[in-house]
């Protein structure tokens, strides 16, 4: 596995469990007055609904055309509140009409677009895809920076498409990201694409790409504090580092407890192994609290009774110590622009295709929203993370 090392950049603000281009206080000051613009009517603290105590917040958009509630997690209440708000702002942007630069088949409009390597609803011959008529929107390559065209349907959901539009491309939230700057958003979008592609590859391999970690050996202070908090709340925990071709750490975590005997999962990717780990842990806790709150639109309104499921965490004996598993990765570093370029080149080297990004916000507003598309990568259709 190739692993990269870069120096810390001046535009990166190191925070517990994440890195951003601004402090949380500066970001909240920038976005707070714009919440009505994005249809956000309420931001609420969900943390107290569970015994875990890891901060989880929700942002509510009653007039949403996708999900009316967005959840966010973080090391502090403010970071969790911002996470929820940023996710809601992402969804608002993806609901807005995109500029259409052309309409026609790829063979005529965008002959260099690798349509057969885009996420499809079902397999289709490349020769057929090249003749399908689509609407096209401008995007930018993340290695060379050249202007390219992408089918609008990669971003536009089925409910937003014209009746004549073929349902061949699968629009998902993979790569959808919001940040204080465009480069910050691009980097987090790339990390999400890598995470989901690595977990997809692991699923195809039957889970054999995972290295089970001994949680008690985690030496990152924030990660250790999160693990101790989960243990104090009675959570059974399993953590794995998942091998992938990108040279980036990807972690997956599972939680289970007797008071709510269902398995909750979370994943995370970052150039910093410690941040990848805490993202996976906090996402698992967020998934649990989201189920407890019951307000997310895509949860069943009348769920079946929860039955106790067997959860046998991996035995302590034989587990890999965290320093041994994560020691080969360099800490997060470099400015956001440098990291975007480095990760994009790494992805292109694996897939054979340049990652591209659609700018959803065009620089307007207090934050930047993008959708990163990496042809040749895949993600699971279902949200579950098989254990």
C-alpha cells in the first residue's frame, strides 16, 4: 500500500476529530444569519436522547425536496451543530437547478467523458451509453483543472428529472460536500468517495480487507476519549482499519448495547488515521441516536420491534494494536489545495480517470458546496455497512 506524507499547510485549522479552514466560532458567525436562505428553520441538540453523550445535532428544513432533517456529529456541541447545518446546506444546493451547457449524446457533446465508468442503475454497453441523449453541466477536473462536461443526472435526483430523461445514471450523495472554502469542500468530498469505494471493494472481498483493531491501544487523545466514553455508556465496540488501493486510512466501527440491541455502524476516511477513526466512531453513535430520535425521513415510520441480535466483538487476543496498524500512515498535512491535488492524483492513478467536481454554489453565500465525481469508483446502494 502506497502511503503519502505532506507538510502541514497554513490554511488548515486543526480541531478535535477534524480539520477546517476556519475555527468553529468563525464558521458559525458566517452561516448563522443565512439559515433561512437555505430553508433551515430549526437546529436542535439530540445528544440528551441517548446515554452515550457524544454530541449529535439536527438541522430541519420542512420544505426540503430530499430529506427534511440532517444530522451532524462532532467533538463539541458547536462542531456537531455545524456538521448538521453543513449537511442541510449541501442538500439545499443539490436541490437547486444546475446550469445546462449542452444537450445531446456523449459521443457528440463530451467524447472524453467515461460514461461507462460512471455510477449506473444497471449495466449498459459503452457503445449504447455514448448515444444516449443527456443534459450536460460544467465541471472541473481536479488534476489538470480543465473544464469538462458531466451529465446533469449524476447530481439531479430522479424526481427532479424531465420525464423523457433515461434512468441510467445513479445520483447519490457520495462526494457531496460543503466547506468554508472550495478546496476544503473538495477534500472532504474526495475522502467520502474513497471511503465508500474502499468499503465497496471490501464487501466484494467478503470483509477480508479488514484489520481488526484493539480499541484499548488507541493512543490518539481524542480517539481514546471517545472510546472511553462509549465504554462508560455500556457500548460493545468493534473497530477495523480497511485496506484500500489509495494509500488513505479508512476505518469502520460497530456499536451494540443491551438497551438498544441493534448493530449501528459508521465509517470514516481521512489522511490522518486518528481522524478517520473518530469519524467512524462518531458516525456509529450518530446512527444510533438518529434511530432513537426517529425523525429522519428515510427511516420507516412504523419500524418492526427491535429484537436482540447476537453481537460478539472480536476477541482481544490476536487484535492488532492501533499504533502498528496506523503507524504506516503520515499525519494529515499540506494546505487544502495541495491535499486535493494529491488525493485526486492518487484516485486517478487507481481508476484511470481524473476526478471532477461540479460547483453547486458558484462562490455565492458564506460556504461552498460541491459534488465530487470519481469515474471508476463505486459505493453500496444500501446505507448499511455489512459486518
